[in-house]
C-alpha cells in the first residue's frame, strides 16, 4: 500500500516532539511498505527523556500508518537531516 492523503492527515494529527525531523517515505524495493525515516545525529544528541518522547511519537505514527492496512518500517539514516528541514 502506498502513502495516501488520509495517512498524511492522520500522521499530522500526532504532535511531533520539537526539533526532530521525521520523513515518511516509500521505496520501490519495499512495495507495500511505508517508511519512517529518522536521523541518527538528532536522536543521539537528545536526553534520555527526550529520546523516550521521540520513541513514543514514532510508535504512535507507526500505529496510524498501520491502521490504514499498510506495513511500516523504520529507516534510520546516519548523520543529520538534509538542510532546510528543521
């Protein structure tokens, strides 16, 4: 299943933690899956409490995506998010 406008609405209804970039992706090599991309440097620079807040957010986003029947995976990326996304 591909990312849809309805999924986007459900995801945007979940309040994200401040100063974190999360991208929703789809990849040709994983048809039927929607990816949640996060950036290692952002996660590692957070306090333990803030990391837990991010993990709870990611879990809620994953549940929102899966509620539409899509399978979901986390796509961790080394480094920082692209410029202009913060």
